[in-house]
C-alpha cells in the first residue's frame, strides 16, 4: 500500500539475525517435551542460526529450542566460550546421552532463570551422539563444565530444568526467587 516507505528501508546485512526472546521460568513451553527433528531444512538452519545470535547476545553457554518457544530436539552449545580450540558454536540436533560417569558438583545457571545460580551435581564425563547441521552423525565426548552444558541443554529438550536436580531444601531456599521469575513470565507456575 505504501511502497514509497518500503523503498527507503535499508536491507539488513546478511549476517544479522533476529534475536529471539528467551522464555523465562514459569513459561509452560519450558516444561514440554520436544519432538525429534525430522528434516534438517532451511527453516531449521535458520532457527539454529537465530539461536546462535540470541545465545551470543545473551552471553550464554548453551541454548535449547524450547527456550525460544520451539518444541524441537535442537540445541546450541557455545563451544568457543568453553574450549578455545573451537571457533564455531555447535548446532546439535536430536542429541542422545550414550554414557556418563563420575560426579561433580558445580554452580550452574540458565538463561531462563536470570540471576539465579545453584550448585548442581552432574556426571563428570559424558558421551553424546546426535546430528550436526548437515545431518551428519556426531559422537562427542566431554568432561567437566562442557559435559555439564551438554547435560543441561539435553535436559531442556525433555522439559527438565536445572532446579529439578536440587534437593527439596535447596529448592525451598530459592522459592521466593522462583516465584518472582514465574511472575515476570506471566504464568501461574508454582
Ligand atoms: Co538452561
């Protein structure tokens, strides 16, 4: 209707992706299970690339599709921030935990729980399989903090959140903060 206005618009640079809003605790989408990705098509890669930008903008270590409102088994791991030998974030599709051992307790947070941190016990070493952005099978071994990030993101794909790993007493201590978070997300979650 008003093409003269549109003609004045400058095109966004090709690399500039849309930043997706990250869902906060209390949003029911964070509690839903995801579906496996069936087709790695342009739409999926576009979503993954938007997730990479959103993760970078939030300065996070990992981001799972439900956190941006998509119930797909897709997550992004910020490998360069975790291990200097990597230069690119990892797009991990349909990940599966194949093996784990050891146990480490370490402080953990989540982009869906801004400002909240808690000590969480997780396996020290993991083997994870999945698909990369080209649909090629991946087998990844990780230890310590990187293992933790894999486990945390894979949990998101099953609707599991890091607070679920806390003892009832520890969770009780965070009750007020959790209530405040779920109030900001506009949901009635406990
Ligand atoms: Co998280």
